[in-house]
């Protein structure tokens, strides 16, 4: 039985306004975009639930084509990690906002192979190619080539995802000097059609189907874009920020601290709908928070959005929220990857 991820194409629609801007397609490694040479990777990482289902079928995992596989097991032979990283071959970019709308990584992926096992599988094969992710609808599509009479089925709606973070958009020129510009799509859940295609193609029997049925989260898809300035080219200046966000933290004990975040509207117009993301350098538990809706996705990555009382920020004014948190290590946890938007525009950020 084989599962081969032979081609991955990620399409992410990220419009900052209702206007229809022109897009350009860049051949990564060959073309340049506004003086930038681009490279990057698309990565598919399976969750612990998927790893458990693959362990049930005694699957082995290897890289395919241009992909690099990161596969590890524990001392008992059970999977700890299965990840495939495939170089990006093309990017589609909005040439007004410089935001990535789609990416394609062709020529490699992940191959999974398992023997026929009584009550687990009768054998089969499944190839997933042309992987496409629509950020607006949070849907993932793929071409499936399956055994057991499935054949080739294009544009299968296979997964949903729940969150796009770190950052919530990918921007080329505006992120001058910021390598490792990565969009992470998490909370992959399989659709009914996708599940049926898996089961039939792979010939899963009662135990194999039961193992796959127990999978709620299939893992993550990450898109990493690294812009490097071409020799002799002056980059376009970044847009002037019309908002500013400051993060300040003070220790309240050896393992607890209080943080205050201020969102300032420096423009001459009223603005609303702000969003702030940051990453702590150590696992952190938020004990209480005021005047904001806070998402602590994994005890490290934080997303803040406004409560109804501070959603709108008048011109020349600011809004503030605070949180009280604890850490597993002494001292204040380091803050990195601090990004913020107000009214869809990037804000300047500072952390103390």
C-alpha cells in the first residue's frame, strides 16, 4: 500500500481590500519580483493522530522526488514525526499589496508504504497531488489517484483548516530583511469525500478504517517564503505605518508576569478590526486577560483581537489591554514574531 504526495500547490487568497488587483506569477529560482529573488518550501506535517493510524498499518515513510522527509520513531518503533518539505516552484503575487496569493511546489512529496495486514487493510495505493489551499474558504483541494477502482479524481475537496497564523498573510517587499516569512495552516480536518477516497484507495478493512476514523486533526501545512535582494537593486521603501503597537511586560513573581499591549491609531481617520500575533520563547499560561479576545494556540503562539468595547479606535487615540500569565521558567519569556494590523494595514511594533 502506498500514499505518495507527489506535487503540492498551495493557493491562498489574501485580499486586503475589495479592489481587484493585478497578479503576477513568479518562477521561483528563475524570475525576480521587484528586485527580489525568491525561494521557499511547502511543508506537510502529520499530527499525532495520523501517526497513530499509520502505526496501526505498519507504514514506512520516505521522501519522494525533490522533497526532503523528516521521519523519526521512538525506541519502540512508533512514529514521532512525519514531515515532507518540497521546494516552491512558482508564486502568484498581488503586485499592488505584494501579498502572496498562491504557491506551487511541484516534483516531490511523501511516500508511505505498508504491507497487507489481516483486518487492517487488503492493500491498495493512494497518490495525493496538486495540493491546493484556499485561505478565504479555509478549504484544501487535491488530485487523488487511487487503487481499488478509484482511478484519477481531480480537485477533490479533501480537508478544511481552522487557523492561518504566523503571520496571517505572506508579504514579499513589505517584509524586507525578514527571512523565514512563514504561513502556517493548522487544524486540518478531513471531509466525508476525502475520508471515503482514503479508505477505498487504501483498501482499509475494519481495524484500519477504525484507526482513521479516530483522527480529528490531520496536522499542518506550512508555506515559507524567503526574499533575498538581487545584487545592485534598491528595494522599494516599505509603506509608512499609520498605527503602532507596543508590548511591555513586568515580572510579578519568579514565574508570573503582567503584560500591557497598546494599539495606537496614528492616522487622521477612525480605524477598527485590529489583530496582534506574537510568540513566547517558553510555554506560557495566560491566567487572566482584560479588554481583548485572546487565543493561546499552543501555550507559545498568541493571537489577540478586540473585544466589542475597544474594536474601534478614533484618529490619534489608542486602546490598551492587559494580561496576567505564568511561565515554566523563571524570568520574563522572550517575545518574538510580533506582528500587528489595524484596519487591514500593517502596524509598527515594539516589545519591551
